[in-house]
């Protein structure tokens, strides 16, 4: 009887639907019966099971249905099926946007003198930039003999796997946008005739990279590449802080900066099930996702430390994942003068600590370097810091890491516990671990 009622409802929906004008509707569905159950449900309702989202757990799935069917009504139908625990709409989120704007490139971006940095040859302007001194990277590494440990996963646009500063510590990762192993973002662009020579040039809203003018022009004028390089830049900051940590690039975003929540979920579960100890999430969105919260809880229960950017709208607004304050540390941006960056979001609901996020010099695709501004580049200072805590003792978890990072330089109340001080954080964790 129940089956007949829902088939009737489906017929009503289909008869009243408008012609399809867009891609299929996407639903994130949690079940108690694994793949066989959701396949049975879709056999009844006419939907399609695309793939699982939670790896070996086999409880969470991406399901699609024709765009001609009202998504809200179909969500309710899915939710009512026996064995279906929860359903939510999948949606696109973005890395691009907000108020972060590239100012004049910092002087250090011209300093390409080669220096040895923990076994890799890097630019001096990268290794010795002001932000590193502000959060006391070198002081902390030397005083406590820490250089990072464990695996740090970055959910982002991918990475340049051949960058000389990074390749010794890069793991293969995974590309969820193509459903294939490897977290390279270099497949997103055609093979530019990059000469290896260049000057700092703007390549997107918040970034100036050292590129030849023809390459820079292609990137800056094509929306398709609006976020190209973001992942390589973020990973470079993690490496600056924790040069011995292994880096796992998880590509959930396209080069235009868009990515589905479902792919972010896949990346979280992949990270946890592949032994990551830290997850960096340099993105934010305003729509609450119960499944994102579940994934963060899953990560925390596995002992994984989760870090996210607070966003670049210059507002006291609730964004996620940073808004999941019991599960994630949200990171705001400060200037080199320890003031809140004008673009940085703020407020007790999303900010745990802040870190420098203006004109940060870091790695960029094509084996070069760039300077970028945004909370995207503040968060990895903390993720790298988490890897330093793991150098002290590998059992550091989300709660312990957050308590260690709370030992920061006090700023205004809307900037959480203050500006990141790695020396204080590592010292506090050593004390908590009984080592001093």
C-alpha cells in the first residue's frame, strides 16, 4: 500500500513538472542498509545512485533525480522511505568571493635567492617572510626541535605535484572532481608555454604570482581559472610551518573555485580513513549541512584535528565549517600589525584564533611563488601548527590542539583567543603532555 501511495505521488510530481532546464538534482542520502537499500529505493522512485560518500562506512550516498522533478518534494519522499535516515540537497560552494583583494606584491616576492629549507631548495622570500616571524615559526622549530609530523590533508583545488619545495613531502591524494587517484591541479589548465621567467602579476582577485605576462594574462582574464593555484598556495603555507609533515592533497574544487558539498564530504571521510591527523579547509559557506557536521564529528572521534577559514566578507556572520565550533577551529585573518584584516569575518561564533592573512608568500603552480590575501591563507598557519603539536606527541586531538592554540596574543574579543603564537601553543602542549 505504501509503495502504491509513493508511486502515485511521483506520478503527480512528474505530471506537474516543468521541462528540464538544468542538471539533475543532487541529494545526499544516509541509510541504515548500505548500497542495496538505496539501490532498492531508487529502483522504486526512479532516482540514480551515483556513488558512496563515506568510504568504507557504506552509509552515505549521492543520489540524483531529474531536474524536472521538484527537489523539495522529492527530498521529502526520499526521507520517508524505510531505512533512509536523513536526506539533504547537495549544492555548489565556492572558494572565490569576498572582500580579500591583492594589494601591491610584498617585497619578499622579488627575493628568489635559493635557500635550503629542511632539505628542499626554496625562495628566500618564502622562507623568511614577515608572517612566519610574527607567528614565530623558526623560533618554535628551533626551541622545541619540531618540524611537523603526521599527515595533513588539504581539501582544496589540488596541488602542483612537481613543485620543488613540496614534492618530497607530497602524498598522491585523490581527485574527487574526476574520481581518480592523484590530487594534481595541473590537469585543470592546458600546457601553457610558461618560460620560467617572470615578474609578479595579478592572477586573480587576491593573488599576485611570479609568472610571465602571457600566462598571467590567461589566468587573470578567464573565469575558468579563478581559483587555480589556491590549493598549491595553501599547502605551501602548511609546509612552511611544518616542513616534515606529509601533505595529502584532496581535490574537491575545480579551478573556477566551485565544488560540491558531497565531494567535500568524500574528502573528509577519505582523509580520516587514510590516516590523516589534520584536515585543513580553506573555504566557507553559509548553508548549514548536517552531514558536514557528522563528518567533522567522525573526524574528531578518530583523533583528527580540523581547521577552517572564517571567510572574507568582513562580517560577523555564521559560516561553515568554521561555525561548527565544537568540532572545528575557525581562523580569522590579521595584518602584519596585528589588526583584523578589513576583509576578515569575525565573531565568537566562528573564530577560535587569528593568523596573518595579508600578502602571504607561498608556493604556486609552475614551480613558482605567489603572494595571496584571505583567511584561506590564515588557516594553514594553524594546520601547520597542529602538525608541530604532533611532533611533540602524536596523540594530540581536536580539543587538546584548540586548548594549546588558545595560548595566543590577545586582540579584540571578536577575534577569538587572539593571534596565533606557535611558540606559546607548542609550549602549552608540551606542558599538558607532561614534558615540561
